[in-house]
C-alpha cells in the first residue's frame, strides 16, 4: 500500500486557516510537497507542521525549515497549464518519539 500523497498542514497565526499541501516525497531529513493554495514560503523560515498519515488519526507534529522553493508548470491538456508551488522542508529538532514514529512509517513504505 502506498502512503503517498501524505497530507500536511501548517498552522499559521491565530484566526487564520491552516495552509495545506501534499507530500510527494518523505525522508528522514524532511520532505518535498506541493501546495493546495498559492502561498509563498521564504527560504530559512521555520514553520509548525502537522503531517497526516493514512493509517493514523493522530498527526505527526514537527517543526520544519524551508530549504528550497520551486515553481512548477503542470500541463492539464494541450492548451492549458497550471502553476504549482513546491517546497522542500527539513525537520528541525525533531523529538525522539516523533523521529521513531517517522522511521517506522518510512520502513513500511
């Protein structure tokens, strides 16, 4: 069973809705995701993320640092293209129990 795509959301300031995306590549060091909405992350920013795995109702809560951002043009058909935003993030000071859970999930993919 494939774990991808994995949903992720970033909790922003109080009163604002979370920023959502989908992780396409997950590794021990971090992840690469596509955004559901246009939101521009800046390199070196730190964000609080909640990662939702298919086999768990409890999200993995982690802090992430923006490493790189990508603008991607995806072709819908011959005449139509859509601009997607992708972001590479690395985990920052992950708690031991979260690291253990992540490694277990990565081992089962």
